[in-house]
């Protein structure tokens, strides 16, 4: 059994990746500190229970509660496990929060990533590294219809995006000096079952289900390219299992959806109203976040998103409603 090590593997995206790895029969190692930045740590513990249950038959899952900011700890895990593949997901991710505590983001996303890189010299079996980056490394675009392309320059507008850009560069340095295949994936915002609680889709649906008040920033015409979680996972594994030197991939849908449209779709599906308070836009929050030009990954790996925004939100709503019941 080949080994896949996933940092941040108890979180939203990481746990979905881990489930896929377990299902494919890989020995799956998750490293996570179980913080509560976007989702309470108790929900991450529930994700771990799902992973353990999923792996009962093959017994192909291990978990290390470890912090990537601790070089000795992460190095010890990598020495012990000697993985064939690494997917580095662990990071602080709330772009608005990064405006308030930039040093925390630098410590985790930059120093923590370098700790992972330093530890890789002990991974003798390593075949491919996938670094999960973000569209935030590119920054803001000039119009609602503007595309983000892999060749765009870094122009982050918040410390979160800046730390992702820095980490991309650090991983490239490692590739240049080791020739271990590296893929960088610039993710668009993701949603789906077990979604991060700071994501707007989750917040609107939760407001509909619970009646809790949520804030809508600005006029609601800011746009995002929303990516359903299953499509994101499929893209990562197509990339992971086709190592080839160094590549950067955009992963998204290429379809723009405004904040107001998200609210409208959620309310139509649920046949209920969200409890929304209109507030001013906040600093560090992209208005035109850019939509993803995915022509490269489609050409290279024949990947294209399958789940339209309405279908994805309907699945997410049913999951959240059933969980609440």
C-alpha cells in the first residue's frame, strides 16, 4: 500500500481528500492540530471518526495530532511514515481575519510550510508533492467577468493571500533543488457537506435553518467562483496521480456567482428566508475575486467541474438540515 500524508486532513477539504484516499486503498496519514479557526474542533473530531469508520475494513488510516509550526513534531511524523505522496492543506484560511492577525498567518502558512519542506529531506519514498494554494494569492481582478490564469502575477490584497504566494514560492524552491515533482493548486472557494462555517454558502443556509442573523457585506454584487467539494477532490487526485516535474493548476468552475445570487438560490431551495443584516464591505475582502480559467487542467488531465451551483447548494442544504434534525 502506498502512503498519502495529508496535513490539515481533519478539516473540511482535507477530510474529504482523506476519505477519497482511504476509498482508493492508500494508507492515509492525517496530520492536524484540530484548531477552531473556521470550524469548531469538535467537528474536526467528528471528521476523524468518519475517517476511522471508513478505514475499518482495510485498516489504512492513521492520525497524528501535530502542529506544522513545530518543526520537530512534523519532521518526526515524516521520518516515521516516509510517505509516497504529500498533500499540504494545513493553513490558516480566513482572509478577513488575516487583516487583524497577520503574524499568526505568517507563522502558520509560511513558517509552517517551510517546516514541512525542511522535513521532506527525510522522506526517501516521496514521489509527488501537492501544495493546496488559493486564488487569493493572485488577488483582485478588474471586473466581474475577469479570469484568473496560472500565469497571473501575485497581487494579494490581504495577508492570507500573501502567505499563500510566499508558500508557493518556498515549495518551488524545494522543487528546483530536489526535482521532486510539485503541483500547486489554486483553489476557488469550496462548499458542500461538512463545509467550513465561515463560507458564505454555509452561513446563509445555517441562517435559514436556525434563524441566526448573518451579515452581508456591501451591495451583494461581489462575485466568486464557487467550487463543489466533490469536484475539488476529483481534481486533486487527478493531479496527484499524474506527477510531472512542476505544474500550477487553477481549480474552479469558470462561472461567476454574486453574493445576492447565493442568497437567492439558498432561499429558493429552502423555501425560506435568511436573516440578513446589510453592513459595509470590509478591508481585505475582494469584490471581483476572479473566475477560474481551467483550460490547462482540462487539457492536461481531462478534468472539468460537474456540479453546478444550484445542485451543490441543494445537496449541502439537505445535509445541513438532516444534521440539524
